[in-house]
């Protein structure tokens, strides 16, 4: 993983000193709240419903075991003993005291971490596939490219006050596990007929109040020109994006208003001033950054036949089917630690669990951990021969729920329990649905299904792209929930269609059960929920769910 040089470290330490003084001045009454607000946002600090929330940057979701131990210590010493994995692969602390935040940032700096550009109208954390560098279907390792974008975008003087926040995702594999089409910019690695590397570029994707799937405006951008082309896109957005209405300030609104074709023309015109200039990437620069992402010391192993172990340990077999994926190296695999056991807020992890993850990473996965935008954590380099022992340890620590990619692997924002923007609670709805579908045999029979929950239109739970999406809404001071079907964040992304009128909270498990029954009754043998929905449409689901109300 990338290691700071002396300049990186100095920048982070100077930022800590700066914010320490700003916080002191605010607490002493020398800075007004409106003056302090942009300063705290530049350091990832929000004011939530009951306490501040600090969002810590985890570039492209990659953590060392040392960093995980530091997060555990911070959760223990400065919070309520847990942290939260966000849908942008970052880590959030929901209960720090304001006066402690400079100390937390100083602690983070000792392990090359910070909270810079995790909030505010700037370029946020660049995200990617949680299996980057190890996936069998990978075209290129996207992590060096994410790091190049991180270095280019951090403290970029032109882009610290954009019309609105800005998010970039990079995919280097055949499958899109980075959801690039619902980002402000999505980059997909491709190779032309000559075998040369380039990027397919999507712009104008995003969720929130106006969900839009991005448009591809460049089918092959040579890798040398990545940064200059990104700069051209950002300049066009910075110049023409709306600043009079924050709800219409995202780049997706500009692309839609201009049309993707006209937006692309303006990018090309701007790029003409930048192309072949100082931002042109060289093979030497790519090699410099890529040198931080070399393979660990893999052993020469062979893939294992697990049939005997599976027969002896049915629970292990079930877990291995859902939580373990193939690795590019024979004899290895990547393991997802489920942070979605029933009764726990999705994505929450305690300080003791973080310490355990760090220990497991050191013993089983070369001391590295990944965060996924599905709010789980991953050990990416596990020897197949150690899987049974690892599974047994994961069970002890609460990480072995075999539900990855299934209905109870719910993406869920903190909702009204924490967020001051939320219209409704999210966590109790997630728990109620998990409890209704706690039969693992039934879960496995249902198969692949993404269920996403957001507590408001800001869509932090990505409900628009859930196969089943749930949105909390306010109806005359009461919490209700709107359901959508057919969303997908993968390749050929789609937005869900609203089922109909919203439901009360206590009705939600019944509603989801009726939806699932329509799917089970209607599917063919090979169909997933999304396949069936796209074939039969929304009408059969609507008829079943609302039948009792007519």
C-alpha cells in the first residue's frame, strides 16, 4: 500500500496543528459558528443529531493492520467503543467530543491517516473494487490509478470550492464492483485492439434527490492523458455548474441540462489547452506509484478441493460459498468479513472487533484489510489451506454470517438515529427485515439480492440502485417508507422504479416478504431477483403488495 513520504507526513501534521488552533479559537468564542463551519468540514467534521461525526479518509478502502489498531484505540478512547464503515470505504466515528477531535487527528497522523477532503465541496475519496489487485477478472490493478488521482486531487487549488461535492470511482475488472456509473466521474479500464491501456469515461452519475445514471463521453482515453482529461472535466463543471441552488449543483444536473454530447464538446475544448502538458503521465511515474502496490510474498500453492471439508462442516461450506471469492493466485482466496449479523447496525464494528481484525490480518493476509462500499471488511490474501481455521476464528468474533450478496447483507445509512438530515430511521428497519429473513436456507434459496436503505433523499444508503430500495420519508411528522424495485449499481446500472404509496415502519417486513414471494413464484431456475424483475416488470409486485389495501 502507499506509504507517505516526508512531504505527505508534514502536510498532514501541519493540518492537525492548524485545526487544533481553529478549534481552540471556536471554543473560546473567537470564531463564530458560521466561520468555524467551513474549517471543520475541511477536516471531515459534521454536526449530527446528537454529537459531532468525524469521517476518516481511507483511500480506495485500503488499511494496514497498524491503522486498524489505531482506529480501534480511537473508538475506545474517544468514542463509544465502535466505528462505522461507510459506503465510500471510509470510517466514521459518531460520538467524539468536539474538543477531542484535534487529538484524534493527531493520533491518526501517527499512522498516515487523516480526515482531509472527506466532506465539503471538493473531490472526495476515490473508490474502487474491494478486490482490487487480487480479482481473477481484473484487467489492471486500479489502486495505483486511484493513488495518482488522490495525489492530484488533494489540496488541488482550483477544486477546493466546487459547486458541490465530487466523487470519482475506478474499475479495473470485467465486473463492475465499483459502481462507476453512479459517480460524478466513473473510469473503466479498457484495452484497444493494439492492446494499449486506456479508460472509458463516464460523467454525470449520482443518486440523491435527482438520481441519474452517468453517460460515457469518452470510449478510449489513453492512460497518459488521464489527469489532464479529469482536469478538463472539473474545469467545465467548476465554470458552468450551478451555485445558486445546492440541490441543482451536482455535475449530473449540468450534464443533463447541456446534454452529454454538448458537455463532452466543452470538455474537449478545455482539454485542448491541457493535453500533452505537464500533467501528461509517464511510464516512470506509473512505475513509481505502482511500486507501492507490488504483490506480497505469495507461496507456490495449488487450489484445494474442499468437498470433504464441506461435507464435514456444513456451516463452513455455506460460509465459503457466500463469503469467499476466487483469487488471481492459485491456492489463495479473498474473504469478506460480514458486518451484517442480525441485531447490529449494518457497517458497525466495535473496538475489540477492530483489534481482532488487525490480528487476523497479520496472521492470515499479509497485514492488510479492505473496506467495501457494501459496508463490510475484507482479508484479500488468505491461503486456502487456512480457511477452516480462519472461519472458526471469524465465528468467535461475529464476522462469519454467510450472507454476503444476500438479502440481509443490507446497505444502510445511519438514518434518524444519528443524522440530523434524515426523515426517518434506517437501522430499525434493517434489523426488522434481517429478523424476518433469518432462516439461512431460505436466504440461500432467494439468492443474490441487494437491499439498500436510506433515511432521506440524500441517498447515503444508495436506495436508488438497490434491487429493492427503501427510502424513509416524512408524512406530516410521521415516518414512512417508500419502496423501489429494479435498481442496480453494477454494469449497465439502473435506477429503481417506485412501487407505490409509502408504508408504515411496522409494515416493512411484510412488504418485503410479499415482494420476495412474487419473485420466488415467478422466477426461472437461473434467474436472480433482478433478472425476474426485468422480465416481468413491476405490476405483479405492486398487485401483491397492495392487494390487501383495495
